[in-house]
């Protein structure tokens, strides 16, 4: 029973967070540039723990039963994702490109942390994934076993962000070409639009 619930938490969480979103895209770029990867990965894991915990222990169940709140989150999410999609397309088509040559300017740690906070807590899609979907599933599990679902979810988050942050450097030879950055930014922009479109289905009157 415990193993089954742990695996459920792991599988549900991993299947949702592997999609390239604003937060994942930023971690990928930090990994490629080898900038504050460890602290960024640890912060993302900690943020997921907070949000999923909130969902599993009641908030997810509350949000599921509040259609007006879901509508508000979905609408804000659509606006946020469309704006980030615009920024990705803008980045793809401007002349400047990120260079991986060991001489690129490193962003201050404060700026990196602020960006992670923005992509996590000001991105409504994050709440839909962690609090509503993952948390909502965990909230329906018997109280004594919720901790095992949460542990499975956090393990999935840990595995994913470590793979994303530290595995990104394996792609460095590919991303030394400016065209690859453009393709990545365009792909992220398209994915953001697709995710925002999927949120429309959550809006009900």
C-alpha cells in the first residue's frame, strides 16, 4: 500500500513536470551556461515541496471545488504564458544570442533567485500543476498515507531538476551554435502557447 502510493505520487508528478514550462526552460538555460545550477535546482525542489504540500494537505481539494478561483487562475495563466511566449519569440529573432564559451557574463545570484521566484510563484500554471492537479490527487488519499504520496512527488521533482540542470551540459556542444538557441526559444514559445490554449478548457461558466 505504501509503495503503491509512493509510486503514484512519483509518476503523477513526473508526468506533469517534465513538460517544458517557463521554470524548466530557465533551469535548462542556467544548466547550459553553468550558472548557479546547484542552488537553482535545490530552490526549485524546495518550491515544489511547498506547493505540493499545500495541495496535498487541503488547498488542492479546496481549489478543485471552487470554479471561480480556477477560472481566475486559468485566465491569469493564459496571459502569463502568452507574454512569456512573446518574450521567447523576441529572443529568438533578435541578433544577440547566448554564448557558451566560458566568457559569458554571469548573472548575479540575486537576479537568478528573483527570476526563479517569478517563474514559480507568479506563474499561475505552476499552481495548476502542483496545487490543483498533483495536490488535488494527493488530497483524496487517506490522511495517514498522504505523506508517502508527498514523498513520491518530491522524489520525482528531485530527479527531474537534477537531470535537467546538470544534464543540460551534455548538450553544450550543440548549443554553441546560435541557431540552436533560436530553435530552443521558438520551441519554448510554441509550447507556451499550446499550454495556454490547454488552459482554456479549465474555464467554465
